[in-house]
């Protein structure tokens, strides 16, 4: 299942009598476009469990943004200097944005680790969280997927990428397309700290 159907893309492009090879190209463009939009917005169609790694963080409390959202549940684990991974306290500031604050584990420093007087000690954090699926995206996100998929398909069929695979053109965006997609996704892009 996808946010945009093959029929919607065919209608957008005004195509008729689409053969199986063209259908495969269109489906590839749709999948690439949705994947790109999911990466930019942090919204995912399927939901499920995800893991983010945040490396080299300071020892105190630290605010982070998860890669995907909205968060349903989350657990954080901290590791320092090759020590044992310990569970951290996590406070969800905003589940829709994916903003969380992680605190050091209850037993700090970890048993067997001598922190000494090193002011530059850092830690690695692993966030394991479940995301609520976005089965029906807002209209502007759906439009962004359609716009990207149709532009990429036209590049494959008529542009300089005629013989290239869909994956090769995924990064290709002219200035006008970038502006249109930026406008459509305004307000939906993943936040950063």
C-alpha cells in the first residue's frame, strides 16, 4: 500500500495504455517519492518499531528528535567507554514532533567505569521506539509524493536519465521542483534540535 496509487499517478501524467514495463517504472517512482517524503517529514506509512543511534552526546540531560514520528512508546539506552548499555529515563516532550529528553541512567557512572576528572567524556545513546502509522497523510504530503513521482518519471522517460534506474535520479531535483516540494512540505518537515 502506498500514499499515492498507481492510477492517481497515471491520471496525473495523462498516460493511456500503460504497459507492464511502464507500470514497473511508475511504481518505482512512487516508492522512491514516498520514501523521500517519509525521510524528510519523519512520517511513515507503516509505523512499527525503529531504532535511532545518537553518538558522542554529553553526559547530562539531552534533548533529541527521533527520526520518525509520532511516537507511541520509547526506551533509551546509554553506553559510555565501551561499558555495559544501561536504560535511561526518557521524557517525551512532544510525541507528534518526536521530541524527547534523555537523562543519565539511575546508576551513574556505570559500574566498573572510572570517569576520573575527564570533562570531555561522552556517551552513545540508542533509542528504541514505536511509531504510529500514517496511513492517510495530509493532502499536501500526498501532493508532494505525486509531484516528485511524476517529475522523476518524466526524467526517466524523456530527460537525460532516460537509461538510468529510478534510484539514480532520486537525488535529481531542479530548482523549480525543489521550491514546489518545499512549499508543499512546509510545516511537515522533521524538526531538529
